[in-house]
């Protein structure tokens, strides 16, 4: 969803033309790593491989059970489901932190362009 919103901005005629410009989209959105990760995950889950650009995400793993997720957020002995994202450079991301950063990216973009 975070990556797909770029298409909405680009194609929404109610958006200011300067915001919809390819140069703005390239500079501020297509190159943003948080949104690239969104694109990697969405495209890989739909097409199983990326063939239009080089992914920066190497894996996304969902785990559930004792010791998973945040402490105290699920029933005793069950554990909250956790999703871990690993990038090609070996960096590991917690899904909750990742989502926070994607939302923050869009918030900053909208604020900067007074949308």
C-alpha cells in the first residue's frame, strides 16, 4: 500500500501538477527506502520476483509462538505474531518500526507539499 500510493499521487488530477511531476516522484518517493521495501514486498507477493528493478529486501518472515512479538501482547505461552524484514545489506527490521517509518514518510511528503 505504501508504494502503491505513489501511483495515486501521480494519477490523481486533483493533486497539484508540481507534486505529480516525475522529477518530484523520482526524487522524493521512488528513491525512498521505506517505500522501496513496500514495493519489494508487494511485488514479490504478487509476482514472486522483481524484474523491473533491483530489490533491496531479501526476505520477510512471519513467526508466531512463544517468544515471538512484543512481550505481554498476546496470551501466555502463545506469543504475538512477529514479522521480520531483512534487507540485502543484512539489516533486520521489525514490522512495527517499518510501518511507523512508512507512515512518517507519507506524512512528511504531504506536509511538505501542503496536501
